[in-house]
């Protein structure tokens, strides 16, 4: 599940917004209906747009983790965020881990373009079991919206924690707030479109979680889950991406891509008025569409939770 891409907002789950990170660990059949390879360009573009947020995350983690030797991105997708980590920690070796080989090929190519290939590796397989193949324990293990694609989230966190070196840090990006792109009242259609789309995504997410192999309901108190995994000194911090209007062409393309996926996947659950509103928003020739209107923006909040393996 390619999360650094995946999926900029929560829920950015694979059926609608890729995560991604965003995410993602694909191997248990829980994401069998998603062609992550086909989504690679979108995952990359999304993660690149959100790069300022990830750079702030790495700056914060640099205060938590002293000169890590090995960083593992568990659910790396095409490797945009893994390369951000490699840039932020020049003394570290980075391993991008994902269940989709073609995404990891793109990650390796990106690392080579950025001059990082000599300390950048990839590992293909299903989370969390593939982490047993690591030659060394991780000083920093990053999981961006990959945990919520695993049926037993507590068991996954425990497995992640076991792959840390003593004193190593597990950093989990889960939660935050859904991204906002649109004003409440667009000047046409029924106000509050994005809130209704968020509600549909939340319903989809609940169905996705319930349908995962070995799905276990759990209270998603991430610091408590990290503590139950044997970690200490838990902390949480939320990072904001604020791209105010007028946005760049890159941001407009991201908004259009996100709304197009929502339009395609939620068509049966939307009323005729909301479908017509989305069609108009996605019309490149319409001055009121997201390609041209002056008031679209990107505002998203991602929350990172950390815990440290006792020495």
C-alpha cells in the first residue's frame, strides 16, 4: 500500500484517496481491488505536493532520533517520502519497503536521480512479516497510513516495534483531519459538498477495515497502542499543509485528480445534484471548475505518533 503518496488527508484510503500516504502494504489481499502500479504517477504527484509537510515531520523527528544508522519506510510506495528521509538524515541508510515491486522500482530510480542510490535499498513483501528480512534492526521505522490497511493493527505495531534497535523510534502517521479544497458554498449546487464526500469516505473506510483478513476492532488511541506494543516515551504531533488560494497548477491537478476519483467511486452514493456539481467542478472549460476558479486551496492536517523501544 503506497502511503506516501498516500493519501494526503484522512481518510485517504486506497479506494478513494491513495495515501498516501502516503500507503501502502498490499500483500494480504486486503487491497486486491487496487492497482497500485497504475496509481504510481498520482501517488508520486501527491507526495511531491505534500513534501513541505513531510520535511517538517523529518525536522521534528531529527530532534527525537539522534543520527540514525538505518531508517525503514514501511509502506513506502514510489519512495517520495523515503527520499525525503534520506535527504534529511545524510548519515543513514534508507530501506523502502512495499508489497508492489513496480512502485519500489520507481523509488530506486528516484533515489538514483537524487544521488542517494549508494545508501538506498528496497525490500518487497507483505507487512509486517517482510520486516523479518531486514539484515539489521531499524533506528527509525516510519509507517505512513500503512497500519490501517492491516487487519490487526495492534499486532502490526508490535511486530514493527520488534524490528527496532534498542532506543529506536517507531513513527506512525495515522489520523489528522480530512483535506479541504473547496469553499462551503461554491455558488452553485447544494452547499457543503466536501463534508458529504467526507462522510461517504468514512463509511467506505469502515467497510474496508471490517473486510480486512483478521480484522480486529480496536480503539484507535495511537499512543496507547504504541505503549501496548512495548514502546515508551510516546508523543504525538500534527503537521499542517496550508496552500492558500490561488494555488499552483500542481495543486489544481491534485484537487482535480482527487475529486475525479471520488466522482468515480462514490457515484452510486451521491444524489443527482451533487453529481452535477462534481461534473461542473471537473470541467476544464468551466470558469467555476477547479481548473480555473480562483478560490480553491489545499488545507490538510496529518498526525504523527512516536514511541521508543526501551534500551
